[in-house]
C-alpha cells in the first residue's frame, strides 16, 4: 500500500468545514501515513479552522454569486477563471488519489479540475435540499453521500449513498448525567431546563425572542441555558441569574445537551444531525436568511416524521407562548419527540463516508 494523498474542499461556513475535518480525521486514523491538503476560499473561516485542526490549506480567490446584480457578481467570472487555474496547479503538484467535496463555493473549481483529470471525486451533501455547488458537480462525482431520503431528485440515483452527516465523536456516546450537568452550570436539578442554541455566532431573532419572553419563562417555572453567541454576549449578559445562564459560546456541548430537557435551536444541517443523536425534544426556529431556505427544509424533514416542532420567525410573536407551554405541559409529547428524533440518528456517518472513499482508492 502506497501513501495515499487526499485533497478535501468545502467551506464558507462551519457546516461545510467541520464535516471535511471529521472525514480527514477518520481517514488519518485508518491511513496514518497519508498526506492531506485542504482547499478553501481565501477570505473565509476555513483558512483559520483547518490549520487549527492540524491540516494544511490553500486558498482560492472565489466567492458565491449574489442574488442580485452587484459589483461582486461582475467580478465572478474573473474569480472563477483565477480559481480554476490555481486549482489546476494545486492538483498537478499534489497529485491526489481522491478528491472530496463537502459543499461551499471553493469546492466547485477544485472538484471540477480533479474530475477532468480522472481523479475519483466524492461529494458529501449535508442538507435535505442540495446546494448549488454539489448539484453542478454531481455529474462528475463517483459517489454522493447524503443525510436524507429522497435525494435522488437532485442527484443520479446510482451514485447516492445515505450515510448521514459527520458529527463530533464526543456526542456519539453521550452519557451525561442530567443532575451533574445542571449542577455544573449552577442550575437546579429539580426544575426543567431549556437549552437555547443560535449557532456559534448567535441568532439575533432567537435572542430577541428569549429576551422578550423572560417573564413568561418564569411563569412556566423553567430555567434557561442560553447560548446567545459571541456577537451578542455584551447585549444579553445582564440577564444572567440563578435560573438564566447566559453564555457566549458552549465548549462542552455534551454537558449542555446533558442538562437540557427541551432544546430551542436553529436548523443548520450539522446541528440537526447532532440533535438527532442527543434525542431530546426540539423546537426549531430556522434561519430564513440562508441559501435556498435550507434550514426550513432540514427542520421540515424532521417535522414530517413527528420528530420535532417548527416555528417560523414570522410566527414567533403570535405562536411561541402557546406552542412552548403545550410542549412543556405534555410529558407525552416530549417523550414522543425525543424517541422519534433519535430514530433518525446516523451515528456512524463519518465511518460510512470513509468506507465509500476507500472504495474509490484504486
């Protein structure tokens, strides 16, 4: 067995970067002598996150098309040509055995060039509604790993394998004692606890909702673990109290999940996969500001299985208190949602994706 060379590309958001890193880690475990190279967009967060995970990365001058006519769009053809040329140079120099794309604009030029050079390509699509880059690359890929049923409507059926999304290994074997978890945050084990997640940067609309409903939460006799995000921490830290813990960021997610009885969350693909493993009742408030309204579609895929609740941002003022109170007052609903969401979990996703990559190694 020679030393394999793997090239991975995906980025723009954590939802594309973390799966790529998880896949690389699993490949490295199986092939300790392999070489790895990541390719990202030169001004995006992958340029920082990938080196932190211990991998080399090269950046392309690329960005997505804006929805409306802007100066950035006029630059797009130049960026695309520049990126294709640079990708060609990277592939020629690195000579990968397999190219892996996890979505995001940077993966487009790289995988297009790799496929044209006869290098086998694998795509990983996190969402229930396929992203534009992966749809454009589908005809060139040998395998497409997905997380939801029915993805044949976007991709050639014979290439699709349902694996699930890579999730953090510490969550696969989640065995956190609820009382210990609550005490670690200084919360009362006798009271119900609601975990509020807005993504790593926070979610403005969810934070506004929680602020407005603080009195209501007191009447419901619940305590809050409120991850408001780094961008908003200074605005909301004043609400920190015995029954409301305001956090900029949660490092030990297993502990936070252990403490939670009910979770209020955005519906990014990685989060949805994580919450399926956790198996607690979830009320999704999807972000309406993401490409192709992915988050609403991700959440609806669970709602249709009776595995979660969903409120749109536009419904919060009218509906939130009723939906929340109904959920908190019904142990039966909480139990049903927890059991059904757990059924959708795919804990071995990373291993299955890497199994598919190994099949492509000639």
